[in-house]
């Protein structure tokens, strides 16, 4: 369910208008696309508060990819501009622009492209065995198919309190599914002792959950009865590049909170007025 366009408030990055949250994202002077191409560098279209783009930024930092620069969507006129849609008809971010002008959409596709393109640079970020990679792929799949499509129930205006509560419950169920998927793997990361793209995919959305669910939906601990995920979260925060991305996301979320985002979307009132629902 999509909320109407707001003229004065920024929208969270998985929604439709990232050009209005300069206070929460990269402050840049927008180059022309021709100038970007002539630089010979790749350009990641993304903003700090994007949990989907965050997994790509983590790979960039992890592999120290100086040939990948980060710019906001406004360099192409915004997500719904003709220039942007000519590159990505979905009108979504992140998107990776290559030096030849080609574009690669979708966060996980970009992640795997960068890992392949720069396989000899920095850590591999892939598990060592097919079995471990299958676990990592399962967790990433659960995230992208079952959680990310409904994650806006945590922060977007919805007319139905019942539908919001239902989707919050589905997020909880998918966290249990991820806990089950990793229950037999060696600690501390999703596929074992080495951090991989599966961890990079999951932790940004966990940042959203950790920030939003206790604060606005009354969860006491998002890791309650999920001991493997609890231990995993401790380990992930010790990864320097993950820590950097976590700070970026938290800064963006704090910016929205300071502008009364959850109040303006009617979420606080909706939760308060419906205590009979399981939040």
C-alpha cells in the first residue's frame, strides 16, 4: 500500500522520491552522466538510508573499490525521470552505472557482479563449499522474496491497522525461518567462520528492524528466542565495513525520526489505538 506524495517530508528510500531527503543522504554536486562516463569509474546510484543499497556499499567498502563512486538519484533527475527510467524502467535503486553507459539494476545482482568483476581484489565474500553457499543463498532468498517486499509496513502509511499487524507478524515469521536456516551452521556468520554476501544482504534490514520495531511497535528484543541470530548480530557489528554501513543507516533513520516521520505517517496513532492487535 503506497502513501500519497508528501511535499515537505522526505520519504524512506525504498519508496518513490529519494530526491527530497538531502538531509539524510550524501551531499554532492551532481555531475553530468557524460562526465561520469568519461571518468572511467562505475557509479552506484544510492543513498545512505537505503537498506537495499547498503549491501552494495558494504561490498564496495569491503573490497576497497575506488573505481565505484556513490551518487544520489538526482544526478539523473530522480527515480521517475525519463533519463533514469531509460536506464532502469523499474525506477528503483540501487543501480550501478558502468563506464560505457550500461546499467545494472537490483541490489543482489549488483553485489554478485562486483564480486565477480573484482574477484581478485579483497576478500572473496563467498562461502567455501557448495553446502555453505546454499545456506547463504537461502537466507538471501528469504530476505528478498519474503521480507523486503513487505518491509514498508514498518515505516509507511497504511490505511489498515490489521494489514500492518499481519505484515509485522510475517516479518517475525521470516526471522524465525532464517534462524532455522542457520541453526546448524558454524558460528559466527551465516555460512560459518567467514563473512559473506549473505551477511551483507541481511544486516542492513536488521538495522531497520532494530531501530523501528522496539521503538514504534513495542518489541522488547528482536532477537528473543533467536539465539543464532543474536550471536550473528554481535559478530557482524565487529566487522569494520559493516559497522560503517550500520552507522550510515542509523544516521538516516535518526534523521527521519527527528522529523516525526512515524508520527506523520499515522503509525504511532495506529499502534496506540489498536492494542488488541499483535504488533
